[in-house]
């Protein structure tokens, strides 16, 4: 590829030409990959942009947001790049090799597809799309273009999660026959009345926002087993009377009482796979004053409880005695791991575990939970 040629495979290209085409890391004399961030809201500022800024092989050339002041604020804050409102301006620039899509869910598919067809590699935030059908279209275009399309299932780059995967793969847990997921919070609906609680924008609520991460961790650690049947129910209860909704937190912004609330604030499901049975209980908002964010991997030799985003405890029996221990290890920032892996896979052609081909399975499972809830019956997956 051109990038490899400029790195030295084609030695006849002058250093001056390389500088014009790619830009140079002045401190290390290395060419920088030029990228753009589309959507300059919370996830971009908390994760993607800082991670790109720490990668010496990357230069952010554009910050793009339909609210231009947010893009301009990013330019000022990070001291680089150009602010634009229309993402098509980014895609027209031949120097841009990769983009991060950090927008609301309703435009994930359209922007990612346009970027792929414009010859750009894409890291799209989770969920891949609002529906399984949209995710399949993204996968189809990725196959047609051959460009990278990774989804922001960042826990596949989490050191704690990867250590658990090693435990399972090595047989330490024996046969993992059941996994239980709990992601429940005491009255914590994000941005009531806004994008998060509007199905036309988000595609769903607690399941598609939080549940996608938890389900993806289970699938990754257990080898992405084929889903067989799904039975689920979703509930849209606690936020329906928006003006009387009392809450502990509203992390996506203040309430908009003139807005929409038509998504699930809680969900329960049972998923049979070719591997373990998966059960889950999730809630943005429940009338129980406890927050629970964990996954239990239950094997016939040992079990593990992962505290989401943190460390984990192993439970087993040795020599007739019950034993538990907590591994101690260094945890790097998983968003930095994710961005670094994205940049590296563009250069090397390596297929990451966050590739659309893998993540589309989780999209299919979530769609089946919503379909089961709508029909009030079990869904058999093909």
C-alpha cells in the first residue's frame, strides 16, 4: 500500500515527497497517519481524541461536528486540526486515511458507509448501528471496499478482560456452562428526553447503551459462540412520567421535558448459545438503591466475577479447601489500547477482534432480545 511504500518499501521516493504527502513527526523523523474525528461530544473528548493525541504516529487533521462550536472548542483545546461542520468535507480530503465516528447512533451506519466508500478506514463507536439490518449493511460495504471497519467495543482491549479470556482459553475454569450479567443502576437514565431516550436516534435504551458492552465481553471471553435461542423482555417504565422522575444521576445532560422517552430503561434475557447459557439483568433505572456492574463466569472447575472496568476475583477449590484470589496486574487505558491497535491494523492488515465481522454477532443478539420482547416469545436464531 502507499503507506508501506512511503515507509521505505519504495526507497526512490524522496523524503521531501514523503513530508508533503504524509507529514513528519519532527522528534522521531517518522511519517504520521492523518485522521479525523467525526462527532466531538463526550466519547470523543473522553476517549478517542486523548488516545490519538498520545499516539506519536497520528496527526488529527479535522474535528467535525454539526455543532461547529464543539469542533472549534476541540481545535482550541488540543491545539491542532481544523474545525468543520460537514463530514463530507473530511471525506473529500485525499490525505485523510482514517476516521473515528463518535456521533449519535442514528448516523453511525450512514457516516461509516460513506467513509468506507471514500476510501477511509473507520473506527465507529458502539453500538455498530441502531439495528442488526443497519449493521449488516455496514459489514457488506466493508467487504466490498476492503477498508478497515472496527467497532468501539473497547473492552476487547481491556487488560482485565483479556486476562480472563486467557484463563478460560487455558482451561482454568473448566467448562464454562453459564454466564450471568448484571448492569443495574439506581435511577440513572442519561439525558432524559434527549438522544439517549429517543428510539429513532439511539435504537434502544439500557440494552443497546450498556448491555452491548457486557454481552460483547461475554462473547469475546467465551470465543464468540453461535447464539441459538433468545428470550427477552424490555421495560419502559421509570422515565415515562418525565416531570416526576426523581434521579440519582443524569450523566448525558439535563432533562428535556419536551423531548421523547420511548426506550427500554430495563431489560432481562436468557440466551442459549453453542457454548454457555447467558442470562442478564440490566437497568438504567431501578427502584433498588444498589448499583451492580459485574459478570459472573461459572465453570465446573472455577468461577470468575469481573467488576466492570476493574479487576476480578477467581473462586475455586484446591485440596478440599475453598479458595479465592484476586490477580494483581497492570491495567493500561483500554481506549489507548484500542486506538493504538486501530492505527497498527491499518498499517499491517491485521484483523482485530473488534472487526465488524465479529461485532455483528452481538448486534444480532441484541436485535433478537428486542424482537423477543416485542413478540413476547422466544426467538430461534438461524
